[in-house]
C-alpha cells in the first residue's frame, strides 16, 4: 500500500507540474503579448528523405514551400493583402551529426584570415612608402596567404573524407517565413491526420516532398534544443525509455519486497519480545528472564527493554548474563 500510495502521489504531482507549465506558458504569452520573436515566424519540419546533400535539400525545400504557399494563396487566409505571406526568409537545418561543424568553423576561420591578409595587401599598395619595403611586406603577406590556403585545402579534404564516412542527414528544419500570416497558412495547409492522408492521398499528393509527408508543427525555442541529441532516432529513444522504465520498475519491486520483509521482521520481533512501551524504572535481569519464559501472548516485552537498557549502559555492547537458575546468555 505504501508503494501504491507513493506511485499515486508521484502521478498527481506530475499532472500538476504539467498544468503549471501550461499556465506559465499562457502567462508568458499574456505578459509578452506585444513582443514578437523569431518563433512567431518559424515552423519546425521533420520527416525528410535521407542521404541527400543538405545544401541541395535546403534549396529544394525552399522552392517547394514557396510553391505550396503560392498555390494556396487564395486559401487559408487570416490577414488579406499580405505580400510576404508566400515567401520564405530563411531555413536552418538540424543535422544528425554535428561533428561536421568542426570543419565549418575552420573553413570560416581560414576564409576570414585570407580576406584580412588580402585587405592588408591592398592597403599597402595604396600606401606611399619605400618600394622595396612595400614589396617585402607584400611578399610576406602572400606567404601567409599561401600557408593559410594550404590549411584551408587540408580542411576541405578532411571535410570530404568525413562526409564519405558519416551517415549525416537532415533531421529537422526550422523555416522562418517573412510574415506571421505565412506561418499560419503553412501550418493549416499541412494540418492533415494520417487517416485523412490515406483517404485523400490523390487530392493532397502535391503537398508531398520527395515522396515524404512533411511533419510541420510549432517550433521549439532554440535555447531549449539539445542540438547534439537530434541524431538520436525514435527507435533509440524508445529503447532508452524502455530500459529506464524496466530498471525503475525493478527498483520499485525491490523496494516493495524490502518494505514487506522489514515489516514482517518487525512483526516477528514484536511477537518474540513483546511490543509494549518500556517502564520508567530499570528492568532487572530476573524480571526480563521471567517475562521471556512466559508464552508469547502473555509477554510484556521486558526482555526488549532490558536489552536496550544494557546497550545504553554497557560501552562494550554484549556481555555474559547468568540468571538465578544458572542459565547463561
């Protein structure tokens, strides 16, 4: 019963936390009602075809979404006359493997260094100074550009080798529209259940992207996304959740068994030594022994009280006790 009550309490606590989260979200929307952020213009898309170059996939997705919005320009209207409702502002891709970011960051760093060195060369060419000194400094800068370019080329080679070995693919896309009207239209256009897609597949066939139905929904705040976990598939998540659930269930069973055994052991001790409260005066050896010799139902628990008394008084813990009839304990 204790375990059942604990589980019930946890379940009720979880329900209240969920309700609190919803009320907190409504309160934030009320407080920040006049404040717009990127989320108000963005949708999150899942279920993409695998093994495609992210750059090609991005351009295809961009064109596909704008075509869909233009085809449904007269439908799903909340605000009329919005010229930006059919245009996409930007698409950010969530990848399954963010190891490639290492190469992107190096590429950006090397490109920036080369650009700075080229600007310095142009400045030297327009500076009034000794010709030999100018040529010497320009030569030094050109050598630095060559070294940086070699590092850039090595990074590109390592990038291509990484892409050949890795199974990187797009997991999610965060599409930012040029207006809130465009976001609302996109959510409504793709608001079809699985049952509806099966029954009306021919009528909505033009909405499919590379034979895939795009799962379009409200986005998650970027600060809440663990980008490195995007590569964990649904099967892996289900497997991990199942393992955690099984371990938790086993721990609950072990806890339940320990509680039951402890209660049973406590009951057996009470039957053996009695469960009455100890008297204020000291219990003698003979009184404790006489009480222990009685039937279990008649014992008052003086042996228990005497043992506690001896444990408190004797710094060595256990010692031999000889009763009046000669028995030793």
